[in-house]
């Protein structure tokens, strides 16, 4: 059990012992795992980016990516620690890669929009309470969020959009299976 899960487990037990009428210990543990994972990842990225003079970029990337992920869904890592590490690495890499928006960022923005047009929303059944009848709306919103970068012309947002769009593809799931050793070989 990693530090995120241990912390969430300990806090859930304490909260439940003081307020058993509230949520179950399992629900508390799950919610606290998400909260601790998010706070850990965002804090690490913000602190790192502050010291590398990329704080504004980091804040924009985290906000853009999080909003896009909410509407487009995507692959989930098998553990909270893996999720935290993957999020930290993704945000730091995306925040620190700078290039001219024209033509490369434009291309990434269009490719990301096309990927999401085909794949979004993805893997929302077990992680969202959104009614499936609204999935076509989520697809449109996801694509519009990505296409908003045609206004901003941000290489950081183009990279963040591509990173998130790729997490909605079969390639991401195959990579995850490979990492976890679940190959069919």
C-alpha cells in the first residue's frame, strides 16, 4: 500500500470513528484517495513550476487538462500512486515543452480534436454519474475545448490536449496492459 492509500485509509478510519452516520469507510477511503492524489500531484507540479519559472503555464495546463478530462474521460491508472506519478510527469513535461504554435501547435490541436471526435467520451461508465444520453454533448464539448486553443495559440495547451486525447484511445489501454503485464503473448 502506497502513501496515498495509507493516508486515505487512516483518515477514513478516523473520520468514520467520529461520524459513523456519514458515508461508509469505503466511500470515505475512495474520496480521500482522490483528494490526496489530486492535492499531491497539483502541489508538486505548482512548486516545481514555480522554481523553474513556469508557474503560469502550469496553472493553465492543469486547469485546461482537468476540464478537458472531465468531459472526455479516458484511461485510468491501476493505482493511485501510478496516477499521481503519471499526472505529475505529464503536467511537468507539457508545461516545460515550448515551441511555435504555428505550424506544430496548430497540427497538435487539430489532431487532438479529431481523436476526441472519434473517441470521446471514453471510460465514463464507472467513473462518472453522467447519463449516457448526454455523451454526444460531452463529445462536442470536448472538441470545442480543444478547438478553443485556436484562439489562445498555446503550445502548452496543444500538448495538454494531445496528452488527454491519447488517453481516450485503444493505444493507451494497450500500453497500460503492457505496463501491468497483462499482454496476450
